[in-house]
């Protein structure tokens, strides 16, 4: 099937890999990206491909969003303000983009009868550190007055917008909850830990572990997740559901720092940075975040296969530009 797809946020990390994958499978795509955190470099391999077009613009531009979506069958909506540093530094702008931008995209998809995938995040589970979060696990967010939770709150509402549109209008929607997805092209500039550690290790700088480093994450590969996203959109049983997508191996952040040092052969040391210094006063981190991907397994036979060491090695091979040291954010 050669469909025309719109990929919002297609110049970003996951979006650019998704764009590569779609074009390679014979889809014609239009990427809508404001290049705020994404970059044209991520799409340079597609520049001369006649199945690809890049439109530089914002998802807050309702007319533009409607115009692009009027002419497509499928929308992959990945554009968002992302990264903990972005969210705590510019909470209002992040909220606007993540709330109104998604509303514009879903509204246009419903108006024009396009299927829509809305990218969500494991952040919606908040502080729930259950052993294997399932799609109906409770969300446990902190105080409504802490801007740190604005990303989780906005993404939770984005999910509801997609879900309710799906229920009321029959719009085929899929909500994908990404759990710490990593890989080449991800930048550490906005907070993401793996590219930050790789960049620091390659430069021989101290690896900045926030807090005590005992917090745990399960990192998933972008190369496992991208085909899954496309498959979900082609699977009617997945419509109007939220689906976890992530990896298999859980590791502490201190353990991650040690793996990165070993795999790069770096002389870097580990420096423990208090959360307040890293993110601003009152920051609350998740102690643990582990996905249960049984639903994706049932729907599309999702079986993530990349090992953490291989993922880290592919990121090292890609190289990492230096990341700025985290600047304390204003108090929430
Ligand atoms: N982190 C860290 N050092 C850094 C960046 C992040 O120790 O330079 C920690 C962060 O506090 C969190 C984990 O690494 O506990 C994952 O952070 P990331 O922003 O990648 O994703 P999150 O899971 O917070 O969404």
C-alpha cells in the first residue's frame, strides 16, 4: 500500500527514523517540523528523494496543519516539546505546543478522515514504579503546581483528545507510549541521558549522574520501535488503544554510566549531581520505570530484540556533539 503520510516532528530523533522507514517502504511522506529541537541534518539522506517533502512550520499553525492533513491517509504525530530540560526551562511554551498542537492535528485528522498515531510517553505513569507498567496502570503525578509534571499532564490530555475523538467520531487512532527510546541521532542537549553520557565519555569529561544513580530505566531501541509504530497503524485491533513500546533490560543510571565508560574505553569519572542543581528546586524523579509490552506482543507480535550494549555501541559509532552542562532551571 503506497499511502501518503504526514509525519509531524519528522526532523526529530524518532520522527526521522520513522521517515526513513516509511520512504524505504514506498510511502510518500510530508514532514512538518518547526526545527526547534529537530534538525534538517536528521533528514539529509531523504533530501533528494521525490517521495519526501519537508515543510518547516509549527503544529500550532492550525491552517497549515489542516491543509497538509487534508491531502493524506495517515498522520504520525510526534511533534512535541520534549526533554526534561525543555519542559522545566520553558513550561508555558511546552504546554501550548503539546496541548494545542495535538488538538490541531487530531481535529484535522478527524475532519479529513485520516488515521492518526499520537506519540505519548511513559511519563504519563508518573511516579508509579510498578514492576511492569501495563497500559491501564494508574498514573501517579506529583503536585499540580510543579511545572515538572506539566509534560506528563499535557501528554495525558493529548491521549484523551485522541481517545475521545476516536470514540465519538470513529477516527482510527493509536496512542503509542514510548519508554526511554534511544538510538543514533538522539541529542543530549535537552536532557536525554544516554546521548549525554556518551558525549561526556567521548570527551573524557565527568559523567553527570543525577541523584544517587539508583533510579532505574529500561531503554528501548528506536530500530525496534519504528516498525512497530507502522504496524500498529495497519492493525485495526490497535485502534483507539494506548500501547506501550519499549525495551527489555532494566538498568540503574549508575550502571548505565559504568556501561558507557566501559564501552567507550573512556577515562571519565562519575560525578553525582543533586537533582536541585540539575533541574532546579523541587524536582521529582521516577525511581523506576519498566514497561510491560504484552499488549504490543498480542497486537503485532512485538518482540524487541536489541540489547542495551548494542544500542549504546550504535550511539557511540554515530558520535555525539558536546552537550552543554545542565543549567539550573527556575524553581517550579
Ligand atoms: N540523568 C542523569 N544525568 C543526565 C541526564 C539524565 O543522571 O545527564 C538521569 C535522569 O535524572 C533520570 C534518567 O537519567 O533519572 C533518565 O533521564 P532522561 O531525561 O533520559 O529520561 P526520563 O526517564 O527522565 O524521562
